[in-house]
C-alpha cells in the first residue's frame, strides 16, 4: 500500500483501539460477520477475562498444564525449565495425596467448564510430550504417582499419558470435543515427527473414545495426507483449517482440493488463529480468497458444481462449527 494509505489505516486502528478492547473486538467480529468467536484459556476458565469482552466469545480450555505439569507446556522450548512434576501439579490443584486425588481434580475441572462458557478441550501436547500417547494401566499410573517428587522420567510419562486419557473420558462425559494442535508451529523447536496426526490412530481405534469428537487443527500441516485419511476413515474426526489457510496458502489450496474430493464436506470448518482484531478481519479475507480459488478450480474441472460449492461454505462457516461445539 502507499505510505499515505498505511498511515490512514494506522490512524483508524488507533481510534478504534482507543475505545477499548471490547469495542475493537466487536467491530472486528461485525466486519467479518462472525457470530461466535473462540478464544483460548487455561484449564481454570473462571480466571479468564475474555468472556467479558463480548457475549459472542466462547472458550476452548487448554488441558496441557494440568497434564504436562508445567506452565511452559505450550512451547517446547519451555521444557528446558527446571521443575518438579509432582510439585507443579500441586501448584495447579493443591495438595494431591494420591493418583485418585489428581484424577478427581481433573474431573472437577472439566465438569465445571460449561458453566464458564467452555465449549471444548484444547491441547498442544503435539509440541511438548507429543501425540504418541501410551496406554498405561491404572496400577502402573498409581504406583508412579505414589513416588511424588521422586518420580523418574518414565513414571512421569506414565502419569501424563494416563491423565490425558482420563481427561478425554471427562470430555466424553460432558460431550465436549477435543481440539488437537497438529503439525508444526511457528515458534519453539518441537520435533515435527511427534505432531503428525497419524499418531492419534491408537486413540481413534480405541472403543473408549469412539464417542469423543476430535478436531484436528491446522489440517495436520505438513501431514495433510494423513489428515485426509483420518477424517475420511473415522466418523469422529474433523478438520479445522485454522492457520494453514493463510500461513501456508499453497499447501492449503492443495490440501483443500484433496479434502473436498475425499472427505465428507460436513467435517471441515474454518478458523483464523488471530491475535488481534485487525488480523481477525485480514485473515478472514485471505482465507476466503484461497477457498474461492480452490472452489472455482474444482467447478471448472467439474469436480463440484456451484450448489455443492455453496453448500460446502455453509457447512464450513456455520453448520459444522455449530455441530462440533454445540452452539
């Protein structure tokens, strides 16, 4: 843009922000036609100020700190911070004498979420402990937890994996979807191999979780083919093309073309992954442009017709999010 245009945009943004964050958020939601805005919070949503900004805000609560036992769990580089797993859990929940106390604390937490506007559990363990979740039995986890501050690394892993599976059962009980970060992130140094969504396969074939709704964030990028397979083969797996639609636009266009041909159209939804009001609108517009390019190409190649393309947009932008998050 010309310098003058940039100056005008900056002035308009400053005027809007001067009215406060609530006004700025509402203006962005109105500009993009958003009826419900998902925001992120910790596992204790009662402490989140975000719902006060707008009645349109709903929360996705991260379980990571409550399972991984560290406040830096979202960023892989945080694993270099010295901490004691047991002490960290107690810092989140208070004194925990036994594994049953810990699991009860997770249950109480998840069971309260809906009262605070939470519509789903979110996890970024792909970037910390990874998506390859083992299946330790209760006695193994109980014996490990009993060692408290003296848990060895393999015992910590057993408790983390058992606790994560327990949290998924709490989501099943509360009819909350599990929203999973997959693929690579843009900070930190996570091992990309541990974020491949195909690693969730052992959970997806497990009868205990067949009624849990899974939402795969970022389309699994760069593992978009694995995402195609999971969304096609498992009724409870859905694709959220947050982030990939604008950060990796060429791959998104390729992936969306494949998904439209293979994955049922009612299993995909849009998200922006925005950090401020301006990017809510900007990312929304960029994503629409990329989707339009793909749909236009598929219509020209007679893969889709115009009514089917229109129906996909209705599903991705309205009906599928409403179904997944029970809005």
